[in-house]
């Protein structure tokens, strides 16, 4: 899981302060996803969060620190949406239920925005090493949940005993991310459904 911003900053805040901080992070998350990291200016974030510059800098030393908080925020939002289905993953039926969660999620947003974590990678991976490392942790946690589900399928006899669960988790997650990108581009969830269905079809060739 991504390192929490509380650990990064080692600061403590009152309940009111935490609420203000959360409002800033929520506003920054929305603006960054809508306009990109560079276009989301601190002044715009202040206006959206209804805070002053001094308040913003009370909680975040600079924009880089705020971006790390946004990564934590989006990581919890994305993985929180997937976690219930992945924690139940122990069969092909459960895998198809997870696919339906993905498709329903992108349909609900009309295929706008794609994956928040994937979008942040596109904006930050080459320009911000700390952000890239934080995002790598987020995807590693997503892979871990998938890997554990595949291991449960293997242990229950749904898959062969010799399958490489870790490698399969990477492949499935890559299919999801590629499908989400195409669905975002085409404004049609069919792409991500097809991508995940192909991954499931491959897994079915690994039955005992």
C-alpha cells in the first residue's frame, strides 16, 4: 500500500485541521484529473478548496507534497473500490464478478477519466521520481491483491498447481489498464470488458 501522507509528513492535526486537509486533497485530486498536473495551479486548488495560501502551505510544504497526498487519496479510492471483489476472488465466477465491477465503474463515469492511477502515471512518471515511486507502490498493492486471489484459485483446484500467480497478476492488471485506456479514448466500456475477458479466457487454459 502507498505510504500514508501522515507518515510522510509526521505532522498531527486536529479533527478540524484534518477535515480542511482532506478538502484540499479532494479539490487537488479533481483538478489534477480534469486538467493535468501542470495545469492544476495551486491558486486554482485554493479556490476550489476555499482555503487561503497560508492554509494550504500549513498542510503541504509545496506542490510535490500535495501531489503525494493526491496519490494516496486516489490509491485508496481505486483499491477501495476493487478490494471487496478481489478479497472474494477464489473462482472464475468471482473473477467475472470483478470484471463486472470494473465495467460498471467505467460506465458510471461514462468512460471519462480512465483509471485515476494510470492517469497520474502518465503525468508524473517521467518528471517526478518520488511520485513515480509512490505510484509503483500503489500498483504493487493492486498486484498483491490479484496475486492472492489467483493463489486461492490455485489452492482450491481451479488452476494448475504450477501456475505463476505473481506473473499472472501482472498480466491481468496490464490488461485492465490497457482496456481502461482504450475505453477512455473510445468512450466505450467494451474495450476493457474485452481485455479482461481475454485474460480470463487465458486463465481457463490453465485449469488442471
